[in-house]
């Protein structure tokens, strides 16, 4: 069993409760200590969706392993344990149910001081069952100063506990799809207008003047001649080059939506007979 000096350390670690096979049962919830000597006797394990359910596990035979607590029980055994409210105190009857489930013997059951009744919590189980109440000199209800008695079983308290379910809603992140970037090549026609130049033949005539008479009379009077002119023109030249134009990347942003959750919860109601018909 863990020493009481390790309780604060255990809770601050925020570790998990592991089974004997090393399976994670759940996260550490609360530690319940013996009212008489303060020794830790129970630990609650948060299980279920969002850790909304807590199961009690005895700390007898448990050990610390890093930030985790290893208990000598299986995962299924813990999840099938009787459901007990984590209201800060364990009644003897609740301890009995839990000890019976885990197979812990009666001699090893921890005794604690019941602050509400002002007596050792094991007294109502051991002394009253040993014949003292049967002699007519003692009744468990009188010893507890309770008013009335539990008609459905042995009197365990001076009041009836009313419980109700509370709806705890959380969120979890899950993948809904994947997006990727892919580039591929397409072909499109591009039209450009480019100005080009070309040479054309033009006949120029000039009259014979004193200035060109010598050149005109330098040849024979009559002859066959041929003149040739080379013509030029410009033609478009097409070249292609690849240039970067932009960069594209994938980004994520978080948007917030509102989702309405509709779920049924159960509540206990307490009715009184013979007291003004008041209901709660």
C-alpha cells in the first residue's frame, strides 16, 4: 500500500492507473484515505468518454511506477466494479461491495472514523452483528441517533441521498479529410502582334540634266543591260523561357461552429407520505 506521504506527489503527477498487464485503465482521479490514520486506501480511476466515469480501486498491493500507479487488478475488473458516488466519503456498505468485488478479505478492510456518526465505521458491522443488538439492549439506528429506519435494508445513514445525472459535454479532435496540392501542365494559345519590316522594289526615274548627263552618255549608245537588287524582310523569331510566377502553399485556419447536444439525463425524486404532500 502506498504511504500517505506520497498522496500529494501522486495527485500532482497526474498520471494513469495501469493494470497488472501494463494496460492503461484510466487517469488518476482522487485518493481516499483512512479516516483513522490517514493512510491512502482507495484511488479512483477516470474512465469512459472524456473521463466522466470514476471507478474505485483498492491501493492494497499497488505500487508507483514513474508517474503511474500499478494496481494488481485487470482492466475489465476495474471497469466492472460497483458504481459508487465520489462524494468525498465511503460508507461501510459501499466499501463492503467494493471489497467483495475485488476479492479482498474482511480482515484487511480499512477502518475509518465516521465523522457523521462519531464512531468507528466498522462498529456497526462487527459489534451489532455479534449479538449485542439481538439482546434488546442496542439498536443500530438508536446508536446513530437517526430518525426512522431504512425499510429497504439495514439502516446506514440518517438521511436519504438524492442523486442525479449531470451532462458533461466535451470535444475531441478527429480527422475529417485531407487536402493536397498538385500541379500539372496545360497548353493554351497565345497571340501576339509583332511589327516586321520588308524591302520592296521601287522604280525611280530622273530626267537627264547637266548634272547627270556625263553618267548617262558614258556607255554605249544602245546595249542590253541587267540590274539586280536584293530585297530583305524581317520574320518573327519565337523563343520560350520558363519563369516562376507565384508560390502556392496549403494553410489551415480554425473556425468555430456551435453544435447543440440533446441528451436525456436521469434525476432522482424523493416523495414524502403524510407530510403536506411535499415533493422534491
